[in-house]
C-alpha cells in the first residue's frame, strides 16, 4: 500500500511540475511575429517579407521570383493609427498607385482580420499564424466569397 501511495504522489508531483513549466513557456503571439521572409508553400515562387521599422510599424513587401527576375507585387505596412491597428497596401498599377487602408476589425489569438468596406476588392484581409513557421493569408470580399488563399513557410 505504501508503494502505491508513493507512486501516486510521485506522479502527482511530476504532473504538477510539468503543468507549471508548460504554462511558463507559452509566449504571446503578436503581429510582430510576422517578421521574417515567408515563401509560398505551393504554386509560383511568391514571397512576403516583413521587417520592423524604427516607429514600431511592420513594413512588408510581396514579390515573386522568376529565374533572376524579381517582380514587386505589393508594398505593405501595419501600423497603429488613432489607437487602432491598420494594414496599408500599395499595388503598382492599381488604385492610381495610392495606398489603401484596412482597419483591424477582429483579433483572435494568432489571427488578424482587416476590412475596408469602401474598397472594391479585396475588402477583407486575414492573416493567421498557424505555427511559428506557417502563415496563412486570405483576401476576399465582405460576403466571404471570391477568396484567394496563401500558405507561407518561414524561410528566414
């Protein structure tokens, strides 16, 4: 009987210790976890590259590589304005090369949803960190259709 109680106590102590340690190792996921170079997991060689500038804004570039040629697809930034996070995109040859803003409307743990109901398409942009090395991005209209999805792997 004493042997059984000892085993139960040791098991309980190990479980408690591992639970405390597990809780301490969890780190908060923030939009800054997007920093790095992300390569599309499938399809053409498409990249998103995010860096942090001096003003705590994330600066992003989307580009594709074909042989020795690099084609800039989009310049992006995420910055807090008026106390709210915004996503801004500038696409060459679209919208008179003007920057289009999208306000953060939802944030759930590792997922950020930005919307601009006044923009034709897309008017919703979603970023979700599925893991430390996997990024999911989706653009769509406000009805949730006309979706275009991207899965990226962190390469650097």
